[in-house]
C-alpha cells in the first residue's frame, strides 16, 4: 500500500514537473513561400504545450552545434537553398545522428537541392505537384502510433507532391496517395510506378526522422486529423512516445513496392 502510494506520487510528480521538450521550427524560405506558414506556427505551438515547447524562427544562425543543444528536435517548413554554412549543415546532421529528431512538412523536401546528404536526411526530393484537389490517402501502417488515428481512405484537399530520390529501401512509408482518386494522365507526372508517398519515418543513425508531404493550405494545418499526426510525430521525434524499431525501419512488406 505504502509503496503503491509512493509510486503514484512519483508518477504524478514526473507528470507535473516534466519539462516540455523543445522543438525548433524553421520557416525560412529561399524559394516559394507558403501562405500557410503563419497558421502552421500557431498550430505547432498549440499542439501539446505541456509536452512540446515550439520556438518558431527564421533566424538560421540558430542552427549551430551550440544553440541546437537547447533543442530536442528541429522541424522544417522551408524552401530553396537556405543560406547556411557547411559547418551549420554538419551541426544539423550531427544533432540528428546523435539521437535527436528531425521533421519536415510539405516544402521541406523543396529545400537544399545542392546538399546531397539533405535528401538522405529527409528522405526524398520534391519533383513537382501534379494535383491540387481533394484526394484519398491510404494508410500503409495503420498500427503505427503516428497515423493510427487516421481512417483508411481518408480524404483531404491539398497540393499533392511527387518525389525523386525516394526509396522504400530506406523509408518506412506511413501514408500514400490512393491513385484511383486522381487523374494519372495529368501533366507533370514523372513517376511510372504510381508510388506517391505522403508521410514516412526513418532512423538516421541514433536519431529519428519524420516527413509529411501535406501542408500546402491553411485548411490542412487546421485539420484536426493532420494536427494529431503532427502531435504524434513530434512526441516521437522528441522521445516522448516510442515506436518499435522494426516499425520505423523500411520494409512495408506485403505492399507491391516492397522490393524497390
Ligand atoms: Zn505547396
């Protein structure tokens, strides 16, 4: 009984006094700038204030080995060639490799085309957006805690990305476009395999990476289903929820693209 009460007290105090984990949200754009950035900042700040303290910045000087020590994860809604030095790039990679989190939304893949390692970090390179319309999304890993709240075949209005430098050998895809909900003869389609992934995770040495291609419109950021996915992802990126390692590594066994 006494021991039980002590345990309850310890759990309660760890909940009451736990500090929120810190997320650096970078919205600097050197290319296209999305109108949804201000809404996205409000949304990320309000996701889970007791667990996630989100610092939004356009000051790229924050990306140094020293100042990143204050953060548990970095999240990008960026575009183009961000003007940071090779040393800053190394600092970001070492931050993630050492066990921290890196996440991105939408045009985070439309970023750093001339930095080869960046596409390995985030998982792919933007290659146009063939559709801007209501689409249906397939949930590929329905028991994964990041997307387990999403109904299979949920519909959403957004600008839908196509990727190159994308491989299921490296990434664990969580969500992809249901191609029966779009016109596959639309202009600008380069992929011939019908594989339009819209969210994935991967380990990056000791660190964790999450990306979602959604996020073009304010309405996406205001969508409670999208917000829940981001909340889950940021809690995972900051080590506040765990996903078994085999559900983070690539595989997608049983899906037609498993061998690619
Ligand atoms: Zn967009």
